[in-house]
C-alpha cells in the first residue's frame, strides 16, 4: 500500500470536502475560478497561496495575499507543512492527512497516475443564489443527505463558521480567529451538553458566559472551555456584548494561562474525578471537620449541595478551577469525600 496526502476541510464553508494532493507538483489556492482549489469568499485573494509537493514533503507559500496564510495559528510567508498540520485561508481551515491507496496498475489505455484536480468529482451546489461552490477540488462528495456546515442570508452570504473540537482544539481555533481578527459570537457546546458563549471582537475574547452558571466570571469561563475535548464550535454574527466583566487581556496571554491551567489539572487527573462524576461526603465521617480551614469547609459544603465537580467549580466564581481541583483532591485523599460514577 502506498500513501497519498490530501487536504480535508475541517471548518468553514466547505467543511467535509477533500482535495487529494499530487505526488509531485504545485497546487494553487485562491478565489480565481481557474485554480485547482477555489475558495469563493471575500477574504481569499485571487491567487492566495501555493503548495509545492514532493512525495510527503509539502511547502506552502503565501502569494502576497491581503488577509494572510496561517499554519497552526501562525501567519507565514512560507513554511513546511506536515501531516496533522492545519492551514487557515479565509474562513476555511484545512488539515493535512495521509491515506493508504492500493498499488494498482492502471488499465491499458487509461491515463494512469494520480487524477488531476479537474477530473475529480465535484461537491454538489449549495444554492444558486450563493457564491459558486468549490467545483474543482473535491475527491469525494459529502455523505448522502449531508449539507454544508453553513447558514445563509437571503443574499447568499455565509453567516457562520462551524467545526468540531475533536478536529480543531479550541486553543487552536481561538488562535486562528485572533490571527485573522474575527468578530462574532462563538458558541461552544461540549460533549457533556454544556454551552458557553464567547464574545469576540477583532480576534479577542472580551466576554465569556457559561450557560447555567449565572455567577461565572469571563476569565474563569474561558479557561474552563479551553479544557473541553469534545463538542462543537460555531462562530455566529456579532451580537451586543453583555455589560460588565469585560476581558481586556491579549488573547495570547489568556491562551498561555489557559494552557498552563490545563497542564496542571492534567497532572492532577489520576486523583481528580471527571467533571460530571458524583461527589459525596463520606459516611460515617472519620476525619474531624475542625481540622479544615474555613475556606475548605465552604468547599466541602458545596460538595454536599452540588454533588458534581463542575458544579462545585461553578459555586466559587472567584476561585480558579485549578484551585478548586487541588482542594477536591486533598479532601478525597484525607477521606472527607468519595467519588462514584
């Protein structure tokens, strides 16, 4: 079996589409209808970027585009790209993937080799009123009955960018939005059916709200959401930002603190229950309550009242999730709290 490389669209207008890269050669990406990969959107230049492929070596070069080319959240003029890397052009995020292909000899009389972009199957049209679909780059149409992940106004303009957290971790997507200076409401839904609203202005998160937690602070909410490993995100048109509790820290600082907290909580993970695990006070309770600090007693009371780690974290809006997690681990180790599924 040989390996072939491809681009898979993991977010944006053409989510689910794929383009199989040739074994050698160049592939131009842009808005121009004559190009192999056509991205029909205003943020894409007519000739935006060039991929140069030689076996499994790929190099991307920005062709002087207005809005830039990004690899893994960093704007680049030219960069080497490997399997697993993400490329942002306009509002389309592409992931480089490898796939196994059989070493089959082409039938006599056939052209052989890897098909050109022009010979590949095309993606079905998504509406006559909208911009032209990508008509030259898809190696396979989406699953039958699936629709492109986009919403349209009556004029046909795209209203949202959506994707999967498993495909693109939230720190990456926020970094990409910061680099491209996006504005809008980012709705994030976790696999545990929780929802957070992140209000973004020019690529910066300025307010964050966790549904079902009226007292949550923006910074605490954002750092919590950065730990979610499953679910979906959707960037919607801009809405008015709620008053108060406005974030003014640069995105890079928030992401650094969020990733640092993520690392510290992961170190606690062997002793820390899942966010949705049930927490109960041990009965009979052998250790003495008088041995605990008043702040720890308050946390123990929250365990009794709330019963789950995530809800206990919500009950202390002025404490970081990391501080709450450390206290919970301590209470478990000292025999005050038990954990059940």
